C-alpha cells in the first residue's frame, strides 16, 4: 500500500511555495481555521528551497505560487514536479 493511500486524514503536511509573506500568512490563517484536518504548513519562498524540502520530507500537498523569484509561470510547476 502506498504512503499516500495510508495518509492520516487528521493531519495533512503542506508545503507552501510562496514568496509573498502577506499571501503566505493569508493561506496560514485560512487553513488554520479548520478543526479537522489539521494542516501543518511549511513555507518556502523559492523553487530551489522547495526542491530541497521535497527531497528531504515530501509533503502530502504542495501549494505553489507560479511566479517566484527563481522561476516563472509553468516552468515553476515543471521544476517542482521534477522533484
């Protein structure tokens, strides 16, 4: 059975890839209002940081800003998907 199919639905690990601190805080505030599931959010501000994080501890979900300092548009998605 894959790790994803045995995911604990009460806690979801989220990697938020967002360079705007204001937008990242809005996402945190919105997801923080949920009782269940509980979202454990780790935020990074660039694709390079996301790639490192994806290799060390893959999250259940990636929320991805497509316009980052080190990547733009669909290249951002392709870069994260490659990791």
